C-alpha cells in the first residue's frame, strides 16, 4: 500500500556509517513522525539498507534503497576534496558496486589510525580502541572521532572538532581515497539506480555568487555526461531561495529532484528526521517522481 500523504526524508544515516540509530529505530522514528517514505543512505556501505530490508515495514511507510558515495571531482573541475553522490534504487547484490564500497571502507579503516597518530602528536591521547569502545562500533568514521573529542573535553562540539582539528588543512587532517565521480555514477546506474548530486549547497561554501553559478553549472553538465540523474534540491542548511535555485536548475537540466535532512541522530542533534531544523518539508510528490524515474531504469 502506498501512502501519498506526509513528508519524506531520502537522506538518512544509520549506525552502519556515521549515524547513531539502528535501521529499526529509524523506521520506528519515521512512523512516529508521520513520514510516508524514507531512504537510508549510509556512507559507502549498503549494510544499513540490507538490515532495513529485513525489518517489517508498516503499510504507511515506503522505502527505497540508497547509498552515499564519496567521489573525486571530475578532472575538468579544478576543485580539491570530495563530492558526494547519492544512489537510489540500487541493487544490494550488484558485484561491482559492492566491490567499490568495500574498497572505500578499507581505505577509511587505514585512514583512521593516521588521524589518531596526528592527534597524539599534538597532545591528545586518543586511540582507536578507546573510540571504538565509546561508540560501540568497529567501523569508525571521522564524526565518531569528533564525538570522542567532544566527550573528552577537547572540542566544544562536533563542528568545533572539525573546524580546529579534523577538517581539511587542520592538524589532524588526513586526505582520503575517493572513487572518481564518473565511476561512482556508472556503478550506481549499472546497479539499477539513479545517481544524484548530494547537497550541492555545500559545494558552494566560500564561493562568491558570480563564481558559484558557473561552478555548479559546469559541474552538473559534466556529471550529466557521466550519467547523473538528479540533484538533491531540498536540504536543511540552505535558504528557501537557494532551494528554489536548485529546483529550477534541476528542471533546466531535466534532472530528478530529491531531498533529505542528512539525519545522523545524536551526531547532529540540531537536525531532526523529516524536518531538519524545523523548517524543511519535502512532499510525497518528490518521492513519486523518483519512483517513476526508477521504473524507467
């Protein structure tokens, strides 16, 4: 049974990446909040999706598989760091996608000890064992390290931990392996999904308006050549006018529009599932359009 009323949230993280809730808890919370459709989009893993698929979903809540892949910018786009590509409707059994995600997770597991070494070098006595024990997780991500720093008095909050210690160019920063954007999109598409540029607003931080428009336009045009299918136009950390801008950009480029809160639970306590900071509302119609697009893949 489909539920055509209530809001949706297509960007949610579970304990299988850097969220604080188990997939069953995510489902229960979505029902409590009256959501009509959700997706779990863990970083570089399908484990949360697989666990969610083993749960009993109520008739009022629809679910689409998802993943959020860390990707390198196209060579023609002179930009450092990572961009994120969301994949919706992907098969959890696609061998190429699974192999790529395992490679990403292996690289992450090798990166974390280097971060710990840098923290130790500046006088912060962190360890992987201590962080794993504090989080109860074997697979640790940077937000877990940040949370550990907060709880042990080395940072005021998670943002402060990244701003002073863990972010790019900071004392404990270690660069990470990224799958090329072209490969990420190809893997998502070949796994039966639709690839979506995640939170484009974050790619425009520290860019002036005249540079930002040209940058995002060039980036999306390049990604479309790779097979990009959508833009995450709805996101908590942007204004209404910015949302309208991304909606119009998606329509202009003939791309699917998606949206979500990027919910992490306790890791980002100011972000609520389904509503972000209280002012985000994503209608079921967005999900209906995504389903229609997926039916054509």
